[in-house]
């Protein structure tokens, strides 16, 4: 990794020239503009997912309502078919009733004819009885003649009696049929009432189901419109983020050009300084060769065992709930006592190294595969923008994070969106491996 000037390790670096300061301020303004857009994009993405779930739930309810409506319509069709059958039975019953009425009228007419015939026969037999039948039986006339008269009288009356008996039997049968028809009519009436009640209940449920389906349709339309508005807004934010990223890349290119220009201007001075430092180093080495070896310095609070990204325990992982409430942690928080060396998780180029509001001193590395790693709340920085680093190179020292707690905040992004560090192969290799 290229060596940085010694004063880059301090908390207050010396002011740069006018052009360098203006470029850094422009880059900082672009990053400050980009950060709210990225956060807004993430919030809209969460609302889009929630709205999609609501649309899916309403669509399922709508499908269930349609199935229920179809069942009710089938039930209504069945009831209407049964009502048609009852109407047919009533018409058949009315036809049978008319037939019975006609048959009863015929029987009455026949009975009247038989009675008239009997009267005619009795009148014809009256001369034979010489008065009443009782006189013929109790009179003192000729017994043989009386027997002949009675025999003739019975011969006249018997057919009429038989006809009357047959008519009475038919009348009795007609009465039974009429009673059966009346009973059937009552049963059909009760069945019709039950069918009407059921028809009303099904009709009421059908109406309610139709209203529910219409309400679900309106709710679904509103939810789909809301989802469309959210998607349109997300597309606008995507364009804003893309424009901000483009501006950041332009600012980065300008800073790179500035650095190259400064490097050319300072090349000669660097060479002279290097020669001077080399001479001073040679003189110091000569003096040290004449002195006794110094004793080993006592250990400081800075620990460096080569751990990546830092020698400490994980305090809070990606996705865990923050103490502020319902917000989720979008990075990994390491707890470290005192300043400790922070190392690069993977090789990359320094995209940003400096102070950013809300992040403290921040180092941002750009890696292959569109991955970004951010190391925030640093105590001091060891790299500068544009430097290339390898896995394990020193970036900075840890500082102060939440509520005075010592440690380091690390965030991994794919593009502009924070992701679970476990999805980055380089992280799994050195941290979770």
C-alpha cells in the first residue's frame, strides 16, 4: 500500500490548497445529497413490499368471495329449480282437483238420474201395491198375488239400489281422493313456505356477498393505485440516486485529476525531501550504532493481533432491532476497548476518507462485484482517497460510537443498498469463516 504522509494520522489534518478544499467540499455535498435519497429509496422499497403483500391478501379475499358467490348462485339456481318443480306439482294437483270436481258433478248427475228412475219405478209399482208397500204386506188379499207383486217390486227397485250403492262407493272414493289432494296441497304449501324462506336467506347472503366482492374490488383498485404511485416514486428516486452517483463519480474524477496535478507539482519536492530524510536517517543510524540499544517500550492500549476487520467482539449484527425502537441495524457494531487497528476486509480502492456528518471519520472502500465497505466513527485515518489497499491493510483506528461506547461500525453495501455482510464472500472468508 502507498505510504501516506505522517500528518494524515492526526485528527486535525492541515488545510489543503484552495482547489483541493473546493473539490472535497463538492464531493462531500454530493455524498450528503446521495445519503437521504438512498434512505428514502430504502423506505419506499419497504412500503412497496408491504403494499404488495396487502394487494396479494386482498386478491386472495376477493378470490374466496368469488368462490362463495358462485356457491350461493348454484344454491339459488337449485332453489329456483325446486320452486319450478313445486309449481309443476301444484298445477298437476289443480288438474286433478278439476278432474275430481268434474267427476263429482257427473256422479251427482247420475245419482239424480237414478233417484228419478227409482221414483218412476215406484210410481209404476204403486198400482200393484194398491197403496203403500205396508198395505200390500199387511193386507188380507191374495197371498200369492202379493208375493208376485213384491217380487216384481224388488225387480224394479234392485237395479236402482245397486246403482245407488255404486254411486255412493264412487262418492266415498272421490272423498278419499279429495282428502288426499287436500293433504298434498297442504304439504306443498308448507314446502313452498320453507322454500321461500330459504330463497330469501340465500338471496340476502347473495346480496351481501356481492357487496363484499364490490368492496374488495374497490379496495384492490385503491391498493394497486397506491402500489403504482410507490413504484413511480421509486423510479424517480432511482433516477435521483443514479444522478447523484454520477455526480459523485465526476467529483471523484476531478479529485483524482487534482491529486495527479498535485503529485506532479510535488514530485520534485518529494524527491528532495526523500533525499534529505535519507541523509537524516543515515545520520541517526550512525548515532544509534554508537548508543546502547534502547529498552523495549511499554505496551499501549492499542491492540493489533491481525484480526479483520478488528480485534473485538460483535456487539450488534445486521438486521437486529436498534435501541431507538422499530428501526433495524443496517451494519455490524464491534465493541473494542481503546483504539485498535482497523483492517480492510478485502482488496479495493479508497472511495472516501474523511469526516461525514452522522458517520464521524469514515473510510469507504470500493471492491470488485459492486461491493462497498464502510468503516465509521474512526479515531484516526491511515489512508487517503484514491489509495489502493489489499486485504488486511491498515485503514484507521477505532473510536467512539453509540453513547460513548468504544468500538467500530462496519457496513457492507451492494450498489447503494446495505446488505447482510454474510452475503459478501470476502466477509465470510475472514469474519464468519
